[in-house]
């Protein structure tokens, strides 16, 4: 598979995102919501790049995909958001594609009276958007390719790659 973003570029960009968020939330309490499973490596690196922030980690799992195709509405498969009231919430996503997942989670969290909601996504495919949703902080905007690695999967495979790769016909 063709490498789109290598491990050095990921490390550099995620460190910079951590610095931006540290600046914004220094000395504050935040609840970081890691959207499983795709955001786990991104979240691990990003949150460790913001030691001056008082972080609590939660996990949620939302799903709507089968293979490379959407399989219906976004559903919450695991997790709750009952302790975000009055707190800054940082939602960590692997990628914004149609935008449905981020919009769903922003709405879900927003209904629990958080102090603020920030969405940070490692990747963004703006050309695929179906709803009016933008992440507040994006690692890399990419063209319309199906990508895997660094948490992102194709039918649960390739999440453990240390880089982002493009899946093309014949790769799998
Ligand atoms: P959205 O709800 O369409 O924005 O999709 C978000 C979810 O779709 C992500 O959290 C991923 O799990 C999955 N997804 C979208 N594009 C890709 C891709 O290129 N590779 C792997 N997963 C993707
Ligand atoms: Mg997936």
C-alpha cells in the first residue's frame, strides 16, 4: 500500500496539535473522549503531548461502517457521557468523512451541559462531507482516498500500521 503520511510527519503534527490544545486548556480540567477504535493511537500520542492539562479519559464507540461503505445511521455501541456537565470536553476522532459521526457525538455531548466542546480529528476528508460539521482542530486534510493505519481500519485490519496508507484496488 502507498504511504500517504509517514510516522515522522504524524509525530510532528500531533505534537503541534498537543501544543495548541495545551495552550487552550492549560491548568483546566478537561474530559477527553476517545472515539474507539480508530482514535486510539492518535489520542495516546496527542494526550501525552499535553501534560499541563488536567485530563480525564473516557471512551465511546460509535459505528456506521461496514468495509469501505456506510451501513446506516450512527449508533453508540459503547460508553456514556454522563460526567461532562460543566466541563471542557475534547472529542478525539480518527477522521471526519461524511461528518455524521462527529455531528452525532457533538450533539450527544452538547445535551449534557458541557462547559465547551472541541472536536479534534487526525484526518479530514472535506470533499466527502454530507452534513455541516467541521472539526475545531485537524491534523491533515486529505483527498478522497480510503486510508488505513495509525488506528484506521479496513474491516478491522491495518490499525497497527505506524503510518497512514492509501488502500487501492488489489491491495487486500
Ligand atoms: P463519518 O461519520 O462519515 O464522518 O465517518 C467517520 C468514521 O468512518 C471514522 O471514524 C472511520 O471509522 C470511518 N472512516 C471514514 N473514512 C475512512 C477511511 O478512509 N479509512 C478508514 N475509516 C474511515
Ligand atoms: Mg472504522
